[in-house]
C-alpha cells in the first residue's frame, strides 16, 4: 500500500518547489514566486490505472515549459518528488514535449489537500499515478529510478491508451 493516502501537512505558506539538474544546479520557488509565474486554464481527462476515468476536469496551473525554460541539461529522466514519501519518474522528454502542468486550482478553487494541494503535477497523457500529489520538486537524472508505484508493480511508463497498468502489461 502506498502511504500517500493521507495528505501531508503542507500549506501555501510553507510550500516550496525545487528543480535540481543532474549537475546539482538548483532553482527554487516559494508559493509567491510560483504563483507569479504565467499560468493557464486547461481541461483534461484523467485516467486511473485502477480502471476509472474522469472526463473534462478543469484546472489552472503553470506549464512545465515555464519551469524548464532556458534549462541546459542532458538528463533523460525527471524524478518527481513530493511532500509525502511518494515519488515517480517520467522521461524528461514527456515534460518538455507533452502538455504537463503543476496545477494549483481545480474546478475553480485552490486544490484541496485530499486532491494534492496546494500544488500537484498533472501529466494527463499518462495514468494518474504519474501525476504526483503534493509536489515538492523535480530532480533530473540520467537514471530511470522506479517510483513507489513502479516498485509495487505498476508499469514504468503508464500509457492509458496502451493499458500499461502493471509492469507485465
């Protein structure tokens, strides 16, 4: 069982996000800095590896392209870190080339803790276990480090259109 089911105690006042490159370069935003970044409204369908979907959900968030803008890296993977012990890894190319966000509003309101607030990753082209709740940072790497769900048998990539739920699918 994944221990990210209980929301960690993190508020906007104490929240920070840190991007760390494979060379150790760090960029950090506190809540005020993060909220000052350009954000956009977007609608996405969400797909769970447990077999359910929610269509046309409404969010506001910062596109990952804004966070990664101007970054010089040769890393191939992004390890997504959270305020819980949950973590997952995705190919960096997915964050650079596909629509992805760090969201701070859901259905017109700040994201509640139960849904991953104050900020969560949204990678809608992958199963939800890749869209980490309570995001605290991204560490870039040359290694594909399995995350919590991947170590528990979930597929390392998690493409819903290929039904990549489990590592044997």
